[in-house]
C-alpha cells in the first residue's frame, strides 16, 4: 500500500501549512480564540450603535431625517437641527487635512531620504511624533494665547485684500474656522507624518536606485516611483488623520468660536459636533435635548465609519490597480 505522505511528496506540491487530519489542539484553540475576539469586536461595535440609537430615538422619532438639514437649535422650544454642526465638523476637518497632508508627507520624505544627515533626521521625526503626546486642552490654550494673536493680522489682511472671495468675506474677531482648521492640522500631523514615514521606509531600496539608474532625478524618483508605490499606505494615513480630526473635542471647542450660524467664510466662527456635545451635554435636562445631542453623536459615529469604509474601498482599488 502506497504511503499518502510519499504521494504528496512525489507530486511536488507540498503544503507545509496543511494540518488536516492531524489534531493540533493548541493551534485549533488559538484559531477559535482569534475568531472569538474578532466577533467580539464586531459585537461591541453593534452594541454601541444600538445603545446610541436607543438614546437618540426620541429625537429621531420627532425630527426624522429633517434633523440633518435643519439649522434651528432652540433649547427652550425643544426644536433642534444638526446642519450647522455637521457643516462645522466637515469644514474644519477637511481644512485640517488639506494643511496636514502635504506637511506630513514632506516630514516623512525629509526623515526617510538622505536630504539631511541621519543624526538630524531622527530627532525631527521624534519631535513631530511627540506632538501626539500633548493633551488637546494644552493645544487649545496655546491656540488661544499664541496662535489667535499671531493669526489676527493675517486674518485682517485676508479680509481687507481678499474679501471679494467668499472664503474671506467676513470681518475676523479672533476665533474662527480657520484657526480651528490650523489647530486640528497640528493635532493630526503626527499621525500623517509617522504612518507615511513608516510606509516610505518599507519601500525597497531597489526602487530608488533602479529608477535613478534609468536616468530619473531625485524628485522624479520620489514623485513618480516612491509616492505611487506607497500610495495606499499614505492614503490610509490621511484617512486615519481625518478620523482623528472629526472626533477632536477640547482644542476645537476652545478656538472655533462656537457659533451655530453657517457661513462660507473661514474667518467666521463656527461650531462642531464634538464641541456642542462637550458644551451642552452636561447641562441637558429635557429628554428631547439629550436625544438630539445623542443624535448628533450618532451622526458623528456614522461619519467616521463612512470615512473608514471609504478608505478601505479606495485602498483596495489602488492595490488592485497596482497588482494589475
């Protein structure tokens, strides 16, 4: 009778990971443990969503989807609308992303390529990453005492010379959407820079040397080879940074101005969902007020979830195009 193991060996198709028919209790138990933790994570996600939905249901039942585009927020009259806070959250976060992505990518390039000596590159990377360790309330205080006074002349100049542009059409008073965007950009910069740096570090050195051997300049190699090769990782960094910006609370609350009036001008004060939750939730007493604030939390949760799902789909699309 022919030995089955010898048949497998003679076929030339040996799968050393194949453990069928053999009782590896430890490996089986570990597999079940890993699957169990994965399912537990999903269950916690759905449980959190259900709890938030239950608390927001009074507002959902009364206002429905109209809550999303209503601009009225009258606590005394129990009339609530989310549009100013959704607008402020999205605008400040997108502005922060526009500022943080090129700066973070520049930091990643400077600290991975040999533009500077190694003894200079490492401290720069460390200092940028240490920004993430600063509490948000400290950054908010820095924004009030340092950033706003420093930006006031710039905001005044933008209003005086560029007020024909809608983005700078209102007279500044210090706290504004622009200040909030800059503060958020500072807060998400470590995420953008650190992940982009890690992505660039794992790109094989052969891609750099090969492209330059074919006649590319340093910058052509960076922009036409390295960045496209790490595009999926850099995009992941940007989406993680955007998720951080969407949920940031204290620093934004202190510098955005907390005005529920929608204005296209970046020099005007605004409001964000985390800011209104921090300001009003401790003092909310009516069921409808609490439900509306929780409804805002549910919207913020949906926004961050949509950003992450969109990022995963885009990354898969980019990887599919690179592999093809």
